[in-house]
């Protein structure tokens, strides 16, 4: 059974449709990369999946139950989904350790000592052991984004959503974040990744989805999408990426 | 990177051994200049990695151009200092001469600046001022609580809270619109007139209620602007971690907002310190009331100057602290910090 099912999802903003009937299935341990130009709806789709945005039509199911049902508590859904943002969104007034332990302590009611021990273990796993006491503005962009990933992992989510997590980073810092994501894939994490890093998508994805104008135009294996795209628009997009020297 | 880049003396031993016997002397030898250019790219590469090693400063000797530039800057600074001093002296002289040479000055001096009257009134005014301080110390925390609660109520989005939200909006609109002195009259004479059982009748308490409700409305708006200044992405991050609205406010939004509104809050408190004198209209013997009693006995206004002085003694340090905190916040924002 699939872990996440997106069924005919529409999202409108002021008479303008950002998502136009999206269908998507994500199996457990699968890594799905969403590609497409800025404004194609990748970020909006991720925000709809963890209910930061309400949808205007369709339904989303997590573990077989509908999460877009208005009668359920969105916080119960978000407890099972982690999200990492393009601009890190760390809490600037808290240390790295407090950023990571906040949700386990306050939402999942983990004892503070246990939350701290688990957080330190995760930070150490991603090479951030010595940064636990630092404030976010003392860290590099790559370190901040790794902390944001650790923060989203600390609640042991079933599904991780990554929204262009390397777009705000200096090219030399991209690799350290991508290698963290690769490690998560090896550990079996189910992920949906909106990305502009085509070579990374090709390398890590089990499936690649091409979005344009709020429509999921093509969904296939990375080999198929990147070497033999069926849709002319997918070909056009990849050609532009290639021309820009980004593939 | 190697340790050599960090220590200033190290990079040039091979050059120096060939060029000169004394590597420490920079004048005329090509050694330091050549090593500076060859080390340049390596040093900047090390810095861009984000490591804590700054490029070595010791290799830099000021060029003649920079020495000339600094001399020009010093000359200009000296000139502006002398202009400022001269203009200050001129303005002060004109003011002092203008005031003291006016025909009524001897009378003004006697009526407002009489040393004997000052000495006479000061103990009573000072005793009254302690009541002002007490009113301030009681009102301030209450104002903070009222302001924060009202601001938080206004952030609630659920339709269930519509009545609460409406009350909060109504409160801030009405109470910001009514002059504080009017509110103090209203509560000071209105509440006792109701003759309710258990309602306070002490004028100080009633005055404090008036001040708290008036200032609470201002402070609520200050808090609200602080809350709205926290970027929505902070809220999105907190909600994505499954924190509830309340938890998001408590742990993420309000702590950041509170830091940002400290300077405007202190500004409101400077204003509150002097507005404690408005409670005088209800009759308690605070500084202004004491001063007017003295003035009424002697037809001399020096006691008012005495009251003005004690208020200034409290508000000026507070105003300086506000400026200091505002400057610190600005510096942090310039430095790219978030707080």
C-alpha cells in the first residue's frame, strides 16, 4: 500500500490555479523528486501535503486515511510528517539543541533528558556534535540546513518533505546537504524532494515528477525522464536546464 | 589549509633567506609585498570556507596614499569639532543673554528659580514623588500583562474566538482614543459613584486602573506590531513541527517579538513615568499635588520646577537606556543577526 496518495488536488489563489488536479502515489521508502520551473507548483504541493495550505479540491491520504478531512486535527497529521524549508527557518532565539528538541519536548512529550540525548545523537550523526550550543546565526548556510534536517527528523516522521533545500546555499555548501539526504535515503526514509539539482535528482530519486503550470505532466523513473522524456514540455524544460549548464 | 597561513612570519622564509638577512624590516625590500600577493588568493580561499582564520594583517603596511587619506580625514574631523564648539558657544550666549536681559527676568527668577523656595518644597515634593514611583511600579507590570493578552487575543484566527477578538479590537480603539486624564477622571469618580460592594474607592488604586487601561491599549498595539514583524516562515516552521497555535506563539513568535519591541515599550514607559502625575487630579499627595500645595501657599512656582526636576531625574536615564537598546538592535540587524 502506498504511504501517501494525492488524488486530484486543486489549489487556487485569487482566481489563479496553482495546482490543477495533481495525482501522486508515494510508496514506503520511496524517494520522489519534483522538478519543474519556479512557480510550477512544487512548493505548494509540499505545503498542501503537510496541511500548511488548505486544498480546494481532491484528497490526500497518509497511511490510508484521509488527512484533508476537515474533521481531523492537522497537528496529528504534522506529527507524522517532517518538513525542511528553502530558507532553513531555524528559530534564531534558540540554540541548535533547543531548535531540535522543541517539538519532541512540547509536542511529543518526550522527557527533556531523553530528548536531549536523542538530539545530540542525531547532531553527531550529521557532523554537528560541536554545534549543539551555538545559535543559528553563528553557523554557515550548509550547517543551518543540516540542523533544519535534524530538527525535522527528531520527531521520527513517516515522511519527509524537502522544499528546494539547497537553493539558498552557496554552491560549495550544496554537497554537504545533499550527502545528508543521500544518507537518509540509505536509511530508508520516505521523501518528497522539490529540487532544482537535476543531477542530484537523477542520482537519488526512485521516481521523478515533472510539474508545469500546476499540472503533473510526466512521472517516471529518473532514467526515463532524463534520457527519454515523453512529453515535449519535459524535453523543453530539460533542454533549458542543459543550456544553462545545470545538468 | 596549513598552519603557515595563520602565522604572519611564516610564509616568507625562502624569499627572505635569499633577499635579505633581516626579514622583520619591511622598508624597501620586495619580500613582504611579493609574499602578500602570493598569499592573497590562498588566504581569501581559507576565509571563504567559513573557518575562523582571518587573513594575516601583519603583512600589510600602509601605502602613502592611505597615509595621506587619513591625514585629510583627521584635518576634516578637527575642523568640524571647532565649528561645532564655536556654534554651541554662540547659541548658548545668545540664549542666556536674551533671557536674563529681558525686562521681566528678575521676577521670573524670583518666581520660578527661588533657592529658598526650592529648599523649602523639596522634601514634600520628594515624598510625593515616591508615590509616583510606586504608582509606576505597580502599573507597569499590569500594563505589560494587559497589552500582551490583548495582542495575543487579536492573533487568534478561529471563528470561535470572534467575540474575544471583537472585544480586543473595541478595547484598543476606544481606550487609545480617550485622553488619559479623562479616563482617570472617569474611573476615579465613576467607580465610587456606582457604590458597588467591594469596588475600590482609594484614589491611587483608581488612578492606577485608569493608567493601566489607557496604556494597555497602546502597549497591545506595540506587542501586536512586534508579533506581526516575525516572519511567517517562522510560524510555518513551528506549525510543520506540529506545534499548536498556542505553542507556536509561546515558544517561537512571542520570544522573538518581545525582543524587538523592547525599545518602543521603554519609550511608552518613559511617557508613563510622567503621566503618573495625572493621578493628582484625584487628590493623592504625589509630586505634582505636593508642588501645587506649596505653590498655592506662597504664590511662588519654584515647587513646580522642583517637581519637574525629580521627573527628569527618572525619565532621562530611562530615555538614554532606550536609545542604547535601540542602537544595539540596529547594530545587530546590520550585522545580519535576527534578534
